[in-house]
């Protein structure tokens, strides 16, 4: 393992732990520095004890570099053990059933890793496929994709699929549900994608009845496959949106629009009672990381535990299907 690869692994573990503090930022800075310094210079500095003279390399990152050069990984192994995402025995059954992740982001919008890095991590986790769902243009703060940029992204995805076969990157987008329930891309754009996740990101405090109408219209769209993080809540920071749960989930069941079990620790959306109601109404589900970095791809156990707690049928989780089965499900077969 090279020093750069070792630092990348540290950043992965810290992302997995959802560490956004000084330590994580320091390692990201150290990684940038290590990438800019020739490998032989890092070796020479490690031998001379001058790594910390490089602006951005501190004691901890210097240790990681020295260990990588020496073929050791004490720091990495300790951090790995401290940041692993736990899963219950019941949740492990669900995690073992998952074949892919249907909601994740890359640097094309507001993610922190390349498409290839996300894909190679997904492969390492045992996935057979992933759906790339960068944001749509309305979400300007997330550098959402216009139709033109989305078309450019698909060219990159096609090239990666050739290199990474048999793993498959499916084309997709997280499209904004606009205030009137229409979607933030034209029908012809959405029709050309493999999987479409639709989510509310604006006017989250909309009145109950208006929000219900907005969401029902969106999930009934023939182009929408998954309803993303349905309440929009941020635990401890933002209350969930209010809407008629039965009306929205009945529309999902009738339209074969899966209800996402979002695994981000600040979302864990929908809340358990709402998730239980979706089960009772016969909905389909998708357990998704909503990852914005490689480490966050390891968050699926958080949703698997919640699915186990409320008894989500595994055979109604669409990312437990093999690739061909997922394609047929999306096609309504």
C-alpha cells in the first residue's frame, strides 16, 4: 500500500464514521499534500524524519505514511476496528441479501469521490451493481446536473462499465420533486435512465394537504422508481415534513414506486412507525446509503437493522434482486 492509498483508506474510515471534524479535515489535507509530492521524496522524508515539515502533514498522517512505506498498518487496523458499522443478527440477513445500492452521489454533484472510486468500493463491498444518482439542476447548492451534463456523465459511465465488467453502474438521477409535484427534468431525459429516485428538497414545511398532493403526483409518474428520504427530516436539526402517509404510500404501492429506507445516520428516513405503515400497505422498498463518499457506502446496515425491526419482507426489497430482476422490476414486468 502506498502512502497515498493508506491516507485514502484513513479518509474512507473517517467518512464511514461520519467524522466531519478537525481530524477528518486534517487527513483530507494530508492526502492532498501526499498526492502532490513525489513518492521518492516521501520515502526520503520518512527516513530523515522530516515529513511534518511539509505543510499539511501532521504527526498522525506522518505515522500513516511511515507505516505504509514499511509495509505496516497498525494505525489503519486500529481505525478500521473503531469505525466499523455494526449490524444486528437480524439486520445481517438483509445486508447479505442486498446486491447493490440505488442511491449515491459522485463529484459530478455534491459527492466527494469519483464515480470510479465509488464503483470500486461498491465492488469491494460485494455489490453486483450500483445506481449513480447525482442531483438534478434545481438543487444548485449541490451542483445539480443539467440534461447536457447528465449526457456527458453517461459517456463516462459507459466507459467505466467496459472496464469494471461484470459489475454494472446503472444510469440514474435523484430528481427534485418540485412544488407542484412535477419533476426537475423533462420526461424524455428521465425515460432514458435506468433508475430514477425522486426526492423533496425544497419547501419542506409545505402545508400537510399540499405536500400530500405534491408527493402523490410525483410517485405516480411513470418515470419515478423510488421515493427518496420521504420526510426530509434531519434528526435533531429539522423536523419531518407532514403529509397523509396512507395516501402517499398507497400511491407508491399502486404505482410500484419503492419507498426508500435511507441509511444516512442524520436521516434514517422514514421513521419506524411510518416504515411499518408502508409494510402494511404493501409497498416495495429500497435500502440505500445515499452515500456522498466511499466510506458512506458502508452505511446500508443502518437501514437493514430498521427493516428487520419492522419486518420488511426481503422479497419486496428491490435491491435484493439480481441485475436482470431489477431491470424487469423497473420495467413493470
